[in-house]
C-alpha cells in the first residue's frame, strides 16, 4: 500500500473545504529519509488557523496501518522551536506538503530558522542541565524497581532525558530517535566517555542492578562534560551580578532567626538550603571565588536551633564584609524618611 495516498486525500479535502482553516500540513518520520517498509506508517501534523480546522484532526487505520493526522497550534510550534519539548525535529526535519498562503509559509519558515539556529551558551547550558536533573529524578524510579520490567520501563525515560541533554549541549537535535539515537549521539562532537558501551548495557542487562549501574555511569559522565566546559562560559562582572543581591538575600537570615525563635526546625533547614542555592548562583555566573562562609546546613541541629542561628549571624557578617571589599554597594535606608528622600532624587 502506498500510504502517501492518504496524505494526498487529506490535502485534497483541505483545499476543497478547509483552505481558510488550516495553515500548513507537514510530513515527518521515515518517509522523509526513504527508509520505509511494508508496515511503515505516515506521520503527519497540521497547524490550524481556526477552531473548525482543529476539528479535522483524527486517527484512523487502513489495511492494519495506523494514521494520526494531528493538529498542533502555532503557540506550541513556537515552544518546540525554543527546545521546550524534545520533538524539535518535527520542525527542522519536517517536509511541508501543503501551505495555505505566502504568509503561512513565511511564518513556518521563520519558526524553522529559529529551531535550526544556534542557542546561546547560557540557554544551552540551562536547558541541558534541566534534562540532567530530569534524568536524575527518573533514576529514583529505577532505584525502586524490583523487577527487570520496571527497571527497563524507567530506564528508557532516563535515556531520553540524557539524549536530549547531550543534543542540547552539542547545539543539535535528535532527528530520528528510537533505534537511531545512539548513532546520532556518537556522531556528535561532545560525547560522554564510554557512552556507547554504557548505553547498550542498559538494553542488554539481565539484572536491575546492572541497569542501575549503567545509568549511574551515564548520568555521571554526561554531567561531567557539561561541567568540564563551564570554563568556556562567558564571565559576568561580579559587581554587576551582585548588585541588589544582598538586599533580597538578607531576608534569609531573618527567616532563620524567626525559625530559631519559634523552634521551627523544618523552616530552618529549608532556608539554609535555599540560601546555599542562591549563593551558588551568585558566584557561578561571575566565576568569582566565594569566601569561606559558615556551612549553615552543617550547623543545623533540630534539637538546638541556636547553632544555626549563631552560624547565620556570622555568615551574614562575613558576606557583608566580602561584598563591601568587592565594591558592591548595599542600598540601605535608616527609616522611611530616608526612602522618601531617595525617591525624591529620582
């Protein structure tokens, strides 16, 4: 069966009755690469212009082969182009079969250019690290797996996040997916050590522990290539990054103090970790060597919150001193009159 006949029938219907309702129809998948077989399906999506256009989307079967003619909004296409979903290749690799107007063609091509374009270093880094965090979260499900079935189920989720993270780091997209993923990754410039062997180990493992071991190595080595390249990140001037930081951060100390006063041991530890995260962000972006501040989490004792309170006081004094030594101005008003006087100067 020539499944492309289904596409022709759909497009004829659009031209006849839905020309004002559908902007574009796009084909993706194996037919683009001319790697089909007797049971190959036809992957099609379209971008509606109207609610009536959305209604044309449907799924069906012909001679045992499933077809999905699915609508996708311009808004979602834009998100996919920004790498907010792992299916960017439906834009970059897709083949237009139908376009309603020159304006629709120009809009789709504009989105495609953005999807194909290089992301900035910082954006790539953040999106890639988000995939690593998702992979780590999925590893927790693997750690709880009591059978090979569950271990394999969750392992595929981990591998999907790692593949997208590596592709982002290489400023590339996963085009083919599934059985082609490994080959695509191995052709990229920045590939984790022993990736191929560890990747295949997940599929060939005979015990859940073997899967867990392979995934741990994959996540660790993938994260390592991101961190090893951090030296190439553009540095920001510390004074500029730190400007206004302390004026908000000071409330962390107040929250710890209040937790101490009310014996709120949960808030005390949570705020200590939040403070640690905020400081890590401050010094990471500027690549400034941070001062040796007291470890608030190490000072935490749920039976004696005076320890973390005292540590936070010392932490505050040392941070203020460090910021002042770096030339960071801290905007402080003694009272409301001081604020009023300042506002009068603006």
